[in-house]
C-alpha cells in the first residue's frame, strides 16, 4: 500500500518491518474515491459497526470523587466477559477528545474481541453519558484520570498484558500519559490512529467545518446537561455560545472563575509531546499524508521524534484521510488490522527476547 515506516534503527524496528511486511493488512484495497479524504473520514466515523456490539458499563470512582466510565465490549452475542480468558490481553480504547465513540472505534473493538483480546472503552468525566459528579472536566493532555483507570485495570487483570489504542485527538491524552509515566506506565505497547501531535497548533489552526462543527455541537450537547454544576466554575453562556473548538477549550479550562490561566500556560501543561523523551513503551502512530484534520504533514508530523526515539514508530500512508484508511470487505479499515498485527508482533518480540536473555516473566 506504499506505506513507509519511519523510526530509529533497532532490532525491534527490524522485527516490526518483517511482521508488517508479511501482513495482508497493508496491501489495503481498491477504494473508489482515493483522493477524497473527507469522504473517507465520514465513511469510517459515521458507518455503524457490524454487527452491533453489546457493551457492559462500569463506573470507576476516582480519588477526588469524580467518575469515569469503562465500557467493556462483550460482543454482539451478549456473552459477559467477551471472548478472552483470564490472561487474555486487555485492550484499552481511547475515543477522541470530544468523547465521541465512533463506529470505527467500535469496529476495532469487535475485531480485537474476535482475536481473543478483552476490549474496554475509556470515557472521560461527563463524556458519553458518564455522570459528572465534580465541577471539573479533563483537560486535553491531563493523564491523571487515565492513570487511575490503568491502575484499576492492572488490579482487575493482574496476569494480562495491558495495551492501549487511541483515535484522533484522543491520542493527545495517551501520548501525554506515556510521557509522564515513563517506565511506570504499566502498558506493554500502545498505538495511535491519526494522532494530533501538537495540540496548541491544532486548536489555533482550526479544522474543516465538516469536522469541527459536528464535534463542537456534540461537546455542547454534553456540556449543556451539566450547565448548572459548571456555572460555579465557568461562564456557561460564553461556553455554550462558543463558535470554535479553541474558544470552547479556552473558556472551559483557561477562563475559570477560581483559577484562571493563560492560553500559553495551559499548553505548557497539556501538550501531548511535552515529555515524549521519557516514554519507555513502544508506540505505533498510524498517519496518512492527506489527513484533512491534522493538517499538512510537513508541519504537523514530528519526524525528528521518530528518528531519535527508539520507542516511537510512524507508519505513514499516502492516503487514508483522518481515521479512515478504508478498504472493501470485512473490517472496512485496514488500519485496524495493522494495529492488531503490531500488537501481535510486539508480544512475539518480547517473548523471544525473554527466552534469549533468560529473563523471568514479570509477575
């Protein structure tokens, strides 16, 4: 499929090249509109998954009495626990920053369930029907809530490998978590589909209206449910009257009544790659050169990071849009197959290294 892998040379990189090179996923498929990335994006984001998944919700109370929701995909068959066993790998799915659980993300969860994974969706405070019990939402790159959720998943599945994959702007949260946590992330590997690497630049540049306005309306609809509680900390009239994602983000997290801050200071604490040098977990970032949401590849892809860090891998496709990567036939998205193949290759590589070095498996 004319994909290129940009990374620092290493034994892991060579193994990944061989594994992805053998995979049928990267061959893609003939798509009738190869040069219409907007259409590819809508096809993947709006198309409902097949079959419709069954979800079991679990509310997790955090240290400050806030709540996040964990949605366990148990398949279209309603069999509690899904298809995985006690030691099956747990796959944490992170939606975009607006909390929109797309059909593509659900489809990835179903494909993972068929392969023996235990997929679970992480919903931020107040997102996707999760109750808002504190007048506080999660900033763009603040990984504290995600860290508590990962700790809980590790306690619930102590013998299972823990993996994570994010979609679109939700990758800002996953990348920030990996950088802040370093070698204590508790994850075996991670992947990002069409990630947003530079949060401030992304908000300031804006997006095509076809993507920004639906997300803005989706966010306002969710926030309007909690307008009374949020009125204590923000100007809700200004919040619900926002005409761009930047204005909404700035009103919600910078122009607060109790602790106002500047736009510059906010991004010093919330840029996804602020601690990227500390990341110690392999991360595959799957991007397309024609992504209309991330922006031009020349200024939105941190190529130097992939050349210098042994943990970051960029799989760059010439076509695919934003979280689209369409193909005909089962699955509809070749990127999902590539991500699952990447996780399989990572587990295989680590097992080989353990046998070669005679290392005991971590408890």
